[in-house]
């Protein structure tokens, strides 16, 4: 009885633990939750589980002819250097060592491996490249581990590409002497701190000779890097995920589409190359472990092989190989990756469509789909509204701050004074754009120094700066009314010029005419007298 209870309790605890870790690992995109209004879907940030990506990789080895066995050749091992009776023969399945043996599933404890030709062309270097492609963005979740039979290389580089092999960058350097091989200080991942864990280092940890059976593995340490944030047993993954969101370059550091190993010098089994026995120098790789998950931008919990390529099974109305865009018709907002924050379920950043049910706030009851913009939009918005959802005011109207969006009075006419304003549009609080000299919300006033007469014009005269002179009076700021003997805008000019008779209102031009007329009549009179 007691035992049963204990068992039940243990089961319950296990279940709770599983639930907690399930949520913590973001492996659920949605769940049906019951609310007062019935069951509704809740959406969460989600990501696929880690997988052994060696099953999906395409391997290419370079240069051509680097794989042993064509023609067949003999080799020996560093531990048994004088027994060169082993044979590699590409045409014999039992003696062949093709590249696919680096990713096969070994059965019955039988180790299978890819093997290169031996270093017969020494002192030319023995070089080999192994390129691994997935045609899919992946994120490392644990250590990459490469298993070498017959000794690990004394110099090699691990490269990665994030753009399907268009550009490459080194991921880690490996050498038995980093200074000598790469002119780099030897480092270990344990030398790294949270601030520099994305540093590319050269390590001597996997290149020294320890006997070919003692340690066959070369690693790219992912766990140890994670542990800098998540603790030694990765018990605090939330902290790691928080850093993934906030620390620039951290997520990208673990992201790749391709990996490449550049093998630059094989195991030597000692300090020098023994020229009289080059048949013991070669590379042999039995396994390449790449634990990773599909990068789905936190929009998928599944990643499946479809037509030979890994493909995120996108949720949140996203699509694309990495769920890197919104589905057609769901682009109400621009696409965003999901976020690990806030823990524990994150933010899905779902792609949505505003107008799924033709939402026009009551200003229209008709929508149409515009294909080239990929939007659904309201047609013929009434009440002086406009916009995809009739959510804006037409030009010449502004938003009534005290009215709801679905109010018939939501838009108020700007009512800009036609003479005082530049156009009939106003800003969000009803202010029109005024011509020079005009003022007021509707531009129906004039600034000081201006007078209104079908628009605002600069004052001609006033009581301060532009005083009418010589006894003139200012009429409505528009003109000086001058006494008869003065003229000019401010009556500043006398009508008489020096030495002339200025009585009367006649102008000099008139008096000349009068003079002419007078002379003419005088002449006529004299003529008629004769
Ligand atoms: C390996 O790849 C590097 C970078 O593309 C290239 O420079 C080098 O020649 C390749 N080596 C071999 C042996 O193909
Ligand atoms: C890579 O994946 C994309 C998307 O799944 C596919 O269209 C393309 O054909 C693939 N390329 C190769 C070489 O398989
Ligand atoms: C990383 O930073 C730590 C301390 O901040 C320093 O001791 C270490 O040398 C740095 N590592 C590298 C590879 O720069
Ligand atoms: C997709 O969009 C529709 C309409 O906006 C929404 O009802 C649905 O919940 C979305 N689906 C997901 C998985 O987020
Ligand atoms: C603004 O909306 C309120 C509420 O509907 C309405 O009472 C008011 O008359 C509106 N203002 C104008 C200027 O139309
Ligand atoms: C409209 O213009 C006025 C005057 O320039 C300004 O005070 C007000 O803040 C503006 N309102 C908006 C919503 O831009
Ligand atoms: Ca194998």
C-alpha cells in the first residue's frame, strides 16, 4: 500500500517534471485552454526538439581521389607501423571506406569509417576537406563530435557557413601547437567568460598524441559554452534563453547551414614524420555527430524531411523553410521571430490578419481583396472615413477625440479658412496650415503686423512703427489718408517741389498742360485778331 502510494507520488513528480521541462523547452506552439467563453487556443513560442543531424547531412570530400582504395592500397597503423598488411579497396565492399561511413548507423559493434589515401606524397601536405550541408538553418544543441580512428589530426580547422556555403567563417582551430600552426594563443573553452564565449579559439585539447585508442574524439564544445549561462548541469536554461534574446551574436554563433572540416595534417604518433614509412599516415573518420535543432524562428515545434530537405512545420500563420515570413493573407503586421521571453512560454509573435471578417467599424459593410498588396480592405467608407478598416479620417477631416472609432461623428471637418490656409487639410487636432501672416487653428486670423482683407497682408501703417506722417491718419492699417499737400505711402512726400507755386491741387503735369493750353489759346487769339 505504502509502496503503491510512493510509486504514484513518484509518477506524479515525474509527470510534473516532464510538464515543467516541456514548457521550459518551448516545445508546444499552442494549447487548448478553457475560459469563461469556452475553449480557445493559446499560442506560445516553440521550437523543434534536438535531433541527430548526421542523418540528414550531405557529405562531400575534397580533393577528388582523396578517398583510399582506387587503386587499392596497403596501409598500416601508428601502433603497428611495421605490419602494413591492411588493405583499402574501393571495389570490394568489405575493404572499401567511402564517405557515407562517417554518418552510418553502426551495428553489432562494427566500426565503419571513411579513410583517405596515405601520405605518399610527403613532404607535400596531406590535405582533405569534408563539407557537410543540410540546406537548412540549424542551431547546435550539444557538442559536435568527430570520431577519428587511428589518431586525430595534428592540425585541422572547423568552418561554418550560415548562407548555404556562399560565405564561410572559422568556427574553431585545432592543433597540437596553436602558435606554430596558426600563430594563435592556445585556449580552452573554460578560458572563456560570458562576454567572450563567441570568440573563435584555437585549442590543443584534441590534437595531441595520446595513442589512437585512448581518445578518438574531436569536439566543438557547445555544452560548455551553454554552461556559462545555464550552469554546469544546464539546469538554468531560462537564463541562457534570456541571453539568446539580448546578447548580440549569441544565437547566430550556434547557427549554421553547412559545416566544413579542413584536415591539414594527420596524426604523427610522435614529433616527426617518418619518411621511410608513410603508409601509416592518413585520416580515418568513423562518425560525425551533429546534435542540433531546426531553426524555425520559434514558430514551429516540428521539423520534418520533405522532398529530401528538412522543413519547419510552421505555426502562428508563418511559412517558409525557417518560418521566416508570414503566410499569404496574414501580413497585417510585419513578420517577427518568436521570442523566448517572457519565460517560461515566450511570445509567439503570430502573423495575423486584421480584416478576416471585414472589420470597417460600421462605416462600410463591404470588403475586397487586393491581390498585389495581399490585403483585405473596406470599400466605400462612409462618415468621412477612409483606410483599410475605415479607421482613418478623409483628407479635410480630423479625428474626434471624444468619439469611438465606430461613431458616426468620428471625423470632424477641418473647416480651414480658404483664404488664410494653404489647403483644406488639418492635423490630428484640427489645426490648419496657414499662409504667411495668417494665424489661428482655422487660419482665419492674422498675426500682429498684418491686416485681414480676403487674406492677411502686411500692415501699411500703424500707430507704432509705420506712422503716417505730416498729419496723415492711418485707415484700418491699410493706407494713410494724407492732407492735400502730401503724398506717398506714409504721406512723407510733399506735393510741391522747391521754387514752385504749390497752391491748389493741380499736379505739375496738369499745370504744364494748362500752360500749353493757355499758350495755344493765346496764339489762336492773336492769330484771329490779325
Ligand atoms: C578546402 O577548402 C578551402 C576553402 O574553400 C580551399 O581553400 C582548399 O583548397 C580546400 N582544400 C582541398 C584539399 O580541397
Ligand atoms: C533547398 O531547400 C529549398 C527549400 O526547401 C528547396 O527549394 C531547394 O530545392 C533545396 N535545394 C537543394 C539543393 O536541395
Ligand atoms: C575571455 O575573457 C576572460 C575574462 O574576461 C579572459 O580571461 C579570457 O582570456 C578571454 N578569452 C579570450 C579567448 O579572449
Ligand atoms: C492565424 O490567423 C487567424 C486569423 O487572424 C487566427 O484566428 C489564428 O489563431 C492564427 N493561427 C495561429 C496558429 O496563430
Ligand atoms: C464628437 O463626438 C461626440 C460623441 O459622439 C459628439 O457628441 C460630438 O458632437 C462630436 N464633435 C463634433 C465636432 O462633431
Ligand atoms: C497640430 O498643430 C498644432 C499647432 O501647430 C499643434 O499644437 C498640435 O500639437 C498638432 N497636433 C497634432 C496631433 O499634430
Ligand atoms: Ca561509421
